[in-house]
C-alpha cells in the first residue's frame, strides 16, 4: 500500500492532522495500536483554546462542541480561604476558553474521519517505522496475523509519550529535557452539576492543589494533588470529596454537589520536550514530542498547534512545491512548545504543595498569588497564556 503521509496514532494529534491533510487533498492513513473504544475510554483534557476550537470547526468536527461545550470568560484562584476571579475575557480583548472533554473531541474527529471514508487501522500490532532518513520511508504493522507494509513520503509520529516513533530515533540525534514533579493528580469524573459553571477554579492550599472543572452542565471533573505513590484504590469517593472540600474556600466547599465517580484515576506530572521534532521524513507532534503538567490546560492545545504547523508544512510541500515549511516545522513548533512549557511549569510551581517547601514556601506562594490578583499586569500575563498565545 502507498500513501503520502502515514500517521502513527489516532489520538487528538493524529486525528486532527489526518482531517487537516484530507481538507488539503493530501492522502493519509492512520495506524493505531489500540481499538477505537480504548482510545475513547481515556479520560484526559478538558479545556480548549480558541485556536483549537477554530481548527475543529475548520475540519467540520466542531458542531457538537458548539452546542455541548461551555464557554468560559474567567477563571478563579482560591487561596487563604478566599476566591478571586481573573477576567480572562476582559484582559485579553475578548478571548475565551471552551470546556469540552478530549474524549468528545476524539469522538467527533473519529466520526468525521469515518464519514469521509478515510482509512484508519485500529488494533495494529508491532508497528514499526523504517528508512525515515531516506526519501522512501515505510511503516510496517501486523493485523489479523498478516504483516502489512505502507510506502509513504512522510511519517507523522502522533503516537504519544510511550509511542514507537520517538523511540525509533537514534539516541545521538535527539536531545530530551525533563522535569518530573514529586506529586500526582487524582481526578474524578461524576455526573453532578459543576460547582462553578462559569469558571474553572484553581486552588492553592497547604494540604495541596485542587481543581474544579466540568465536561458539561451535568458532568463535573475535579482533581486534587496526591502523593506520587498514592494508589487510586486508597481513595474512596467520600475521601476524595472530603479532601476536595478542605482545600476550597468554605462557600464553594459548601456548594459542591457530590455523587458516585464514573471515572477515577491518578496521573503523574512531568514536563518533557524532545528536540528537534523532525528527523528526515519523520515528524513528531503532540505528546510524542512534549508533555506538560496539566495545570495550564496546554497538552491537548499544544498537540493542536503542532499539527496545524505540520499540515501547513505538508501543504507547502505538496501544493506550493516548497520545502520551507517542513524545514521550519521543528523550530516553529518548539518556539510555541517552550512558552507553553514555561507557563505550565510556572502555574504548577505556584499552585502545588512541594514536599520541601515548608512554611516559607507556602507564604511565598500566597504572596505571589496576592500580587497576581491585585496587579492588572500580572493578571493579564496569566490570562494571555491561559487563553493560548497567538499561533
Ligand atoms: P495521545 O497519547 O492522546 O495519543 C497517542 C495515540 O497513539 C494513542 O491512541 C496510542 O494508543 C497511540 N499509540 C501509541 N503507541 C503506538 C504505536 N506504537 N503504534 C500505533 N499507535 C500508537 N492535557 C490537558 O490539556 N489537560 C488535562 O487535564 C490532561 N490530562 C491528562 C491526563 C493523562 C493521564 C495524560 C496521559 C495526559 C493528559 N493530558 C491533559 C494531556 C493529553 O490530553 C495529551 O496532551 C493529548 O492526549 C495529546 O494527544 P496526542 O498527541 O494525540 O497523544
Ligand atoms: C479538565 O477539565 O480536565 C482540566 C481543566 C483545567 C486544567 C486541566 C484539566 O488546567
């Protein structure tokens, strides 16, 4: 089989890239090692920047998001038992964020791809990539006991942090930068109305970080910082709700509507960047190239901006007959990636309880938060980064 671009991974990166390439008339196939249901079963991100919303609309996968997603003009910061609104909309000349789960984004992109009759191979085994340092790269995989080979012009590594693409790059050709945080996030999804339907709430408390978010007006998403070696079995629903309440201001804590968790999981937090993001005819995008701690809600949005740049680069190559786009992709993406890494690291450092911080560390965080909510300049800097820097 032959195609122009072979995409490895059917997460948000791979699906959105496939949709953008299809719209530009560029042939592509997606090879995914899991089943579609497995991919949809992963509960992850929830906040979309305007740029991501616009891309989903551009590829015809934005309809349900526009009716079921909730638009947010502000976020709230809770510290020292007080809640402070940051008017993100007012501070950024009208920009907003949309709360709409990654699961739904993935489902909409899968449906659009199926409706367009585009090829996706799910449950592909032993996926491997070859000759990407030549002009004739190949992808191989096993399906139903048969080995298949795809000849292509380019390979897009959209296969996440644990994928095969980055792992196939010779160690001497890649530089990795990493910071692992000494805590995790315990997340709960519950079919209860969100405690704050108009704003995403971030809490700083000496017991640890907390976050109140949503998936719709009837489905809430909450997180609390937990110990890095915590196991989800240690946390009953009741223990979660009690701890969440202890970390919020009394008024908000009182308003929380609890219910049985329909999903409960612990995610580790890390900052990670692999440089460069291009190796001959192999291009990395999304979590295959970088990871951010979810505090800044950047992971999914960075994946979207990567594939926007990558699809532009392929359009330059195939339509405008210039290699400028593919030659500039890595540098262009990394400029934006590192700014999002900085913001995510900074907000994580400000909002979480670090084991060695002590009383002094808590006081410094509270002083920074006091300054942040009382300074227009500081709030504007937070707001600009939160809604997403210009593409
Ligand atoms: P993904 O990991 O989503 O997708 C990669 C795909 O490649 C997967 O379907 C995988 O099965 C497939 N694959 C892997 N190896 C393969 C192989 N060898 N062959 C074929 N296919 C292969 N971001 C936020 O903004 N907010 C959050 O709250 C948030 N929470 C998160 C929680 C967790 C536990 C994790 C892991 C991430 C979270 N993220 C969050 C970040 C997350 O949303 C990612 O940014 C997003 O999934 C990136 O999408 P992809 O780059 O497509 O990678
Ligand atoms: C979510 O709704 O999952 C979410 C919201 C804001 C974040 C991270 C995750 O910063």
